[in-house]
């Protein structure tokens, strides 16, 4: 049993959507969150740049003596997870991927739109996922350059982001999709707007809960679960020097 903190990192604020699911599942654990907002977004960067930033975030958390690391970023998971696991084999490293499987299994031969960053959609990992499930469903990738920026700026609703999302989703909605997968951890913060645009009959999926369950499973296997029965602590750090960033971290976590 281990009372050390669990480290969670993302390209910015988006990973807080994953952190909330993890804390809900394991409230007695301690957490350290690092948002790389000074270098957000990752979704339009090169693979080399994403890997370098992911290594920097991991090193920051390891310096805090965390017992496990969650990559709460779909793009960073796709690019860097395997490399980080090779570099640090002694620590559990858990990633996140688009929740394509539950969306595909939700109903027989449905139509599924996958909203994600251009980098995530371009990587072999997503193409393998898409190929694997293409017999069960019609899958439509929806590149969303710029959407994570709205979240980083604290814009979660209103006319501006509504019109932006309408433009992104229009081609998929014209195909009468049954489900939308949120393939970036920033996107759950604008889920209400997406649902409003898509309508009540379109089901929305994200991978946060699956990541939380996998983290719990890995901690249990490694005998790293905390013995504490008290509510744990959550610390927030950011590469941004803007004091409003940490304030926004707390607001999003407590929302």
C-alpha cells in the first residue's frame, strides 16, 4: 500500500475532465495535476514536439515522486505512451484513447463521428482502431483544430463557440450520426454545446471513465492503492505563468 500521489498530465486544462472521473472513483488517493498550458495545444504539433513535451511533463511528475502517471491527453497517449513506458518500466503509465469501442457497441451498425485533434486522427493508432471497428459501424473522423484553444481560454458556451462547433459538426450531422466520440480530453468541457447542436437522440462518449478504471486496476495489481480512508488531496501545477490558469484549473475541477 502506498500513500504517494498519482500524477496526471495533459497539454493543458483538458485532462481535468479525466482527473474528475479518477477522483470520483478513488477519492482517498492523492493527486498532482500538471497542465502544459504554455505549450498547448498538442494536437497541431509535430510528433517530435509532442514526445518532447510529454517527456518534460513526465519528468516534472517523477520529480514529485508520484507512484503512477496518467497521460490525460489522447494526442500525447498516441505519440508518447509506448516510449514513456519503455523509459520508465518501473512505474505504471496509463493513457487514454477515443472511446470508439463503447460507441460502436452501443447499437447495431450505428454511425459514429469521432471528434479529435488533427494529430490524433492522423496517427497509426487511430487508423488501427478505425479499421478494427469499421465492419460494425460507419466511422467519420472529425478534425477539430482550434477547439482545445477555446477551453484553454475558458470559453465553454456562447455564440462564438456554438457557431464554431456547428461548422465542425455539420458534415457528420448531415450523415445522421447516432453517436459522437469526444477524442480529446478538452472536449467534455463543451459537451453541453455539442449535445445541444447534435440533438437529444445522439449519444456522446468519452474515454475518461475507462481510463480511471484501468488506473485502479493497475494500482491494485501493483499493490499501490492507498490504505487511507480519508479524502485525498489534489495539487495543480501549470507551465503557464498566467495566475488565472491555476484558478481555472480549480474552477473546472470543482464544476
